[in-house]
């Protein structure tokens, strides 16, 4: 959110007083005494500027009351078509928040009226909603990609009747590729697997280490993210165990040494309806935890680099879509090497069959506004999806879904840096001939797409 003024802004304050009794109110004998009171409303800025189709902007609302003790509710009028609004209501208090969501509204300046009312008294204030093109991206689109065939498939054994391998995280360290991924088995159980190899041509034959062989990682754990946290000289494995959890190790190539899971939060925050697919990235000052809710909401929490992995703040919804499939899950956030910008890619569902694809957004700060990346923001013109992915020569088209994965990074530390001149994405796909079935039994495999334009 861009705030144009730090001063508290009071505008168009309306004071309503109502009375009841006989005549013109000058003689109240035998009637009820007149009701006297007022509510005034102040907003923390006269305008909110947001990228069209991008981040949610928040404005603080302060209520001042006289003779009012009832619950106060905020409302907004004047929203453009396609925009949305949500609130933290003052209720019995004196402060609240108005969260303005650009949604699908067109660029322009829109005068809004915010009202605070307790049902008897009310006050209003004005604010301008400015929707513009947002940050100019340094990563040009449109995008075209070419895909390998499946490189990694589920390898079952007597105690692991696996049907899929998915949700990979990957780094190149000490001359080897290290891949952690989710597994699903024929009973519907989820866990993780570890593989390493020197070249992608060896990936299919790599010996799997099933992560439930580590006593601390038995049971439900999946959707991993792997990185080296330089300030502590430790490797972190982030994953979901229901809530966001983490383990640490000295060497990613020793999967049996990961510590027992630790939670980032003591309990699920009140601001979160649902959470999954957790993703940590840091700048020089703060570490940020991004995640999705399978409900069109994209969240962010943060702590300092010095405090990590403790001290994460109450998560905020930073983007929200009216259609849950337009901001679904499996977000990745990266630093774009040499461009001083960040890329967020979020998995969505599109087309008549709900195939998986990615939309992309750009920001100049991890706690800043996210601008949709032009020509990379829809099912028809995705960042990555079947509508802009072809297959390498000699490779049969083996998937219609470009789903949850990980960019091949330029390094392996907590900054999650990628090279915009060499974009490669390890993703999960599935043969269309498998047909529809329960999600846990879909036989996902892993392949790589490489940008070709």
C-alpha cells in the first residue's frame, strides 16, 4: 500500500442527532428525552494508491464518539466494479481497518465514502482509491517454455506403496543436485523423499531416501522448501505438517540428520482461514513467510533475520481473488539477480478442466505492493502453463498441468536468487490419460521447463 500522508485525515465528518417527542421538540413534557450524541470518523490517509489487479491496501480508521456505547461498524460506498473491501471492525473499540482490494477493477481514481455507524449515530470520511499500472517490470514477457519428459517418478518399495512424487524443492550444492519432494501412497498417506545426483540424466535412477526413515519425520509432512541460512550457518527444511514447521541440519545430503519438526506459530493465527505451501525468503533485514489458503488468499508474515525462525508476525492477506482458483496455492517468491526486483509466482486453476498454471507478480520489496506481470497473468497468457509450454524434440506431450515446483536457483542461500536470463523450473505434471481421481492418488511426476524466448 502506498500512503501519501502520514497525518491522520479527517474529512466530511457527519454528526447526526435525532430526537423524539411532541411538536417541534421545544416542549418535551411527557415524552422521551431527546437523543444526543455523535460519531466522527478519521482516516489515516486521504488516498490509497495500488497496482491494478495487485496488492491489497489498508487504511486505519479512528472513531471518536460522544454519547455512543454501541458496536460500531464500518462500510464503504463508491467501490468500482470488480474491486472488493474487507474490514477489521471497531465494534466496541475506537479503531478499525479498511482493506481495499483492486480485484478486477480498471485503472483510475475513485472517490470512496467510508461510514462508521452504531445504528443510531454515524460519521463519514472520504478517501480516494487510485489504481495504476504499478511497478514497471524489468523481467519482460510474454513467456515461452520447453519441457523435458518426466525426470523423476515415484519409486515404491515394500513399505512405501508410492503413487506420486510432487512439490519439489531443489538446490545445487557441493557438485550435486539435492531434491526434497512430497510423496503420496496408495493408502492416501503423505510424507517426503530425498534424492541427489550430479546430472539430471541420472535423476530417474537416483536412490530415494524416504524421509519417514528419520524418526522425527514420520507421519504427515509435505511440500518442502530447502535453503541454507547463512547467518546461522545452518540448512533449513520448511514444510507443512498442518501448520508451517521446520527442521535444521548441517548438510542437506544427510537427510537422517534433520532435527524434529518445530512450529513457527504456537497456534493457527486468527487472521488465517486455511494455510498450506509455506515459503520463506529473506532480505538483509527481515525474513518473510508467504503461504496460500486454497481460497484465493495469499498471505505474508515476517520476522527479523536476527530473530529467525522465531517472532513471526500475525499474517496479513496481501492479495485476494474473488475466484479461489485465480490465486490457489504453491507460491514461490524469488530475488531476480541483477534486476533488484522480486518475482512471486502463484499456482492457479484455469480452462474448462481446471488445469494448473502459474500467474506472476513483481515487487521491489518483499513487504511492498505486488504488480501483475504483463503477459503472465491469466490462463490464456500465463507465466507458465500448457498455453505457453511446448515439449522438447522427441518428447511426447505428457502433461496438461504445470504445477507446484521450484526454480533452479543461482545459489542456495536464504535470498532465493534466480537468474532471469536462465529461467528453469522443476515442476509436477501428470499424464492426461490417468483421468480424474482423488487428488492423493494422482500419479504426479517431475520434469523441467526452460524459458525459450
